[in-house]
C-alpha cells in the first residue's frame, strides 16, 4: 500500500471517529464470509457503519481525531473491525444477538458517551447506556412527578380547597 493510500484511509477514519458519537473495536477473525455478510446486514439495518483497517492506520487516525482514547491502543492487535454508531448501545445489542451462535464478534474496546470501555466483559455495561432522548425522558418524568402530585391533591380535595379559599377571603375582609 502506497503512502498516499494510507494517508487517505487515515483521513477517512479520522473523519468517521469525529462524525460518530461512539465506536466499537471488535475482533471478527473467526467469522466466515457468510457470517460476516450477516453481521454487516444487521449493522447496516441499524445505521451502523462497519469498517476494517490495519491497526497502525486506526491508531494514527485515533491520534489525529483529538479523542482521549490512548488506552485503546493496547487492544489494537490482530484483526480489528470498527463499528461506528450514534447510539452507543445498539452495536452492543447486535453483538450480543449475533454471539448466540459463538463468541465472535469479540469486543476489544469501545468509545461511548465520552468514555473508554476496554474488554469483552464491558458488553453488558454498554447495553445499559441510555441515549440522549432516553435521559431527557427520564428528567422530564422526574420533573413532572411532583407537579402531578400537587395537581392530584388539589383535584381530589376540591371541597377542602374551596373552603380554605373562602375562609382566607373572609379573614382578609
């Protein structure tokens, strides 16, 4: 591979690392072509981009991306496939579903929610990550809970409330 080809791949990978909010470094070595095609289809249907590149090119692209992922460099050994996604938990779900028939693809490392996850044992944690919309929904639910309680109390005690208001008006007069 010529230098300009390497530079082009590094540039493309750097852009992908910057464009997507999360990515997974996986080992897909033991997959045959049929399994690889099935995995790529499952990823494509979930808007996840998968790309295979040499580890040295991946490391250089990560260095140039500006992301704080230096601890990931140690896992860049053997065959590495990168899964790019804007939802951190969808690749973890696809990997878990796909692994019902074996142990591949194996998770080497992941970058999700500005955090580095190292090792295959982190797959369960990655599945639990909530995306931005889920977190916003949780916050809204927490904010609505006290207001609903007050409104419910006011509605159920309608006679009491009108009595209290009437008493307060009489005292003011």
